[in-house]
């Protein structure tokens, strides 16, 4: 809908990055569904999440450029909505990244499971 009503490079730029990241992401999901023989070679999940974080930063910075140079004619309101959306996703993904990729020992030392629940220690 955005491309139909607010066409141009600004909306296409974010969609291009999103498509690229999703191609890599769904390739990972496909390979992980191929079974244990393939799964042991999938060491790059952490880097996939990093790629998603980079996507949000790049799209946010692209939005700033559109605000600084208003001659491009892109809707300021829509640009602010897209930038806000990117910030929300960045916060959610950075929280996931920190939680999912901390070492198991750090979580056990804190008494926290991977999903964030506290571990009850029995004496």
C-alpha cells in the first residue's frame, strides 16, 4: 500500500533491505528443517540476527536523510512512522539478541533460564 500511495526510492529502499534479510532468514529456516545432518552446520544464526539489527539501523538512517533533505518530496509523517517502527523493532531484536546469545553460564549464575524466568534452586 505504501508503494502505491507513497512511491519512490524511500519506500522501496526499506522493502529492498527487508526482502534481502528475509531471503537469508528463510534460507536458514529451510536448512534447519532439513534435519540434524544439516543443523550442525548452521552456526550463523547469531549473524542473521545481527543482519536484522543492521537492517533497522540502515533504514532509520535513510529516514533521517529524508528528513534533513526535504526536497525529496517524501511524506514527513509517513517517514516518521517508518522510523518509529524501525526503532521499535530494533529494541525488540536487541533484547532478543542479548537474551538468546548470552552464555549459558552467565544465565545460570544469575539464576535465569533462557526465556527469562528465574530458576528455583532447591537445597
